[in-house]
C-alpha cells in the first residue's frame, strides 16, 4: 500500500511539474510569435493575452503616482516572463512585456497605454526594446524605435532601460 501511495504521489508531482513547464512553453511560444509592430502588439496585449489579466510589477500593485511624460498616476502590468525576471532581480529577457496605463490627475481618465516589449535582435543599441504609445481606444500614437522613449529610458540606472525596480 505504501508503495502505491508513493507512486501516486510521485506521479502527481511529475504531472504538476509537466503542466507548469507546458504553461511556460506556451507563454514563451505566444510571445515569440508577436512581431514588433504596433497593431500586432496591441492585438496581443488586449485580445490574445489581455494585459489586465497579468500581475502587477512586484512592489507596484495597483495605482501609484507617476510623472511626465507618463500620467499623473500609473498602473504597471507585466507578463509572466517579465514578472519572473523582476522577482529574480535579473535583466529582462527576450519576450518580456511591461504595460503601463497612464492616468490623469483624477485617477479615472485613462490617457494612454505604453508597453515595452523586449525582442532579441530588434534594436541592440536600445537593449532590444520595442516601444509603443496607444491612446485609450488603441489609436497608435508612437511605435517602434521611438527616439523620445529611448533617450529618456537610456538614463535609467541598472542598464535595462527600466526606471522601475522591484520593491
């Protein structure tokens, strides 16, 4: 009887590990299929894998005060790849996506949605980030190798073009 219970327990553990690995593979596969272009990124973060279902960047749960050029208040969502890197304190890997909601002073008005998407080989001189700014309704305001984003984020400490660090 003990042998059967042991086999069942080991089988259950292996099944859980396999399921976790499959989820990780699916997540990485889906992200790898996203082309670094405005419409494809918007489609992915709003329809395919809605960013509002993602976790917040560690230590930045909910709304927090922002500054120019982003909104007076912000929410910062991250996909699983970015969340793991942030929790581990490592550089954001290929496939990491951070999505910032930019709100007005009233904390109610969504002014813009600004994602950063790390794509290996996309733009090595700017740490391979694809940048975008969308209006609240999804209108593309800027996308790609956005000079103003690059110039600002280049000054971030830590070498990964991120001002936000896990708390």
